């Protein structure tokens, strides 16, 4: 993980060496985050990515607990974008609250409200499926949150059950959208062309963009999802096209989020992800073909 590598590189340590306590004390003493917060060791680990980790932390003054996303400065530009877009979405009950942000010589620290109810994905796994009443209540809140984002010209681009967390374990807890790492601020009348998201929840027009980007490094489309092993047919969203140098380039707009919501609703009601339940051990190419053709198995 890059967050740990940053520390070892700064202290010039090998993977087999442990940091000296005095070195760590110096870093902590000069870090604005650690001056205000402390990490909670016991059950404090919340998640990990290639360039970030998410931990539970506590405000030293108030003792209030939060979640902190610690991101390597190698991702400084992307992190700045994520923070700015999350700030744009503040004020909706179903979008995670941003508390404050700190930066030191190694990392950016994004402090957010602590959501203790777990992922929607986990509830789908434990409940097998939701009743229509339960699913409609949750979907109404998610549609409201997505509409709020779209009204601010923001597209999330990675809506999936793993990015939907409950505020508490209670049955009536609020559901919240998290992780704005792939989010994009829309430019009016300018379609997006970079494929982003997680394959099983990705709209057909985004996959067409991925096809036109197949030889490019700009793609951030993930083929994996923790729910890949888990109906209503969703209409194919119209494709936006732009012409560049005589060649057609596929593009898409914020309606790709609506497709993802449809897949999430299907998954809540059936307990399975569409386009992945037709047969086991399916290749990414086969799933892409089924999504672009809206080929479903009931």
C-alpha cells in the first residue's frame, strides 16, 4: 500500500525494518492531523485501496469519533478533485458528511462522519433480498441524493452496494453515498469519455466509451467487485457521440448513474447482480456483451 510505502521511503527503511519510535514521534508531532486526532487501533481499520487506507479516528479535544481516509500525496491531484466534489455535495442527508481536511509531508487526511451500519452489500448478503417496500424506501433516498448531485453538475460514476453505507446498525438507519474518487464535474454540452466504475454496475454507454479507450491509459474501469458472486430490465440509455478528427468517439452523461441505481435495485430485490447470474465463471468480455445488449436471465 502506497500510504505505508511513503513512510518507509521517507525514513529510508526496508520492508524488513520497523520504524524507530522516535522517528514516528517526530512525524506525528509535526503533522496537523495527529495534533488534532488520534487513530483508534482496536477495530479501527475500515478499508484499504492502492493509494489510501480508511481508519477510525478520535478528535483529541471532543473525543468524537470519525472516519479518516488517508491518501498518499502521489495522488494529490485526484485527491484534491475528490475533496472539492464532495464539498459540492454537502447538505444532503444521504451523502456522507465531510468534516475537515489536513495535509502533512506524506499524506492527505479526509475526515468524514463515521458510518457504523456497514455496506448495503453486506445487508443484501445477510438478508438474501429486500421486500419491495424496503427496496423502494431506500431507492427513494438514493434517487434524491443522485438528483442532488446531478443538479450540481456532478456525476458519481461508481455507484454500487459497496459505496452505500448505513449510518448505524439500526433497521431504519440512513443510507449514505460515499467514495467520490471517480466523480466528475460536468461541463455543459460536453459528454464524458473516460470509462470509470465497476463492471457489473456500469452503463452500456460507458462500456462503449471503454471500447474506444481500450488502447488508452485513461480508463479507470474496474472488472472486479466484491458482489460479483451474488428482474426488471433497465432500458438502454441513449448513447451520446462526438466527432473528433473524422472518427466517432462514444461519450456518456450523468444518466450513467441512473443505470447503476437500476442494477442496485435489481440486486436488492433478487439478491443477485444482473448480467452475472446467467452462468458461473463468466469472462469480463461476456459480461460486457450482455450489458451492452441488455441481455438478462430471469
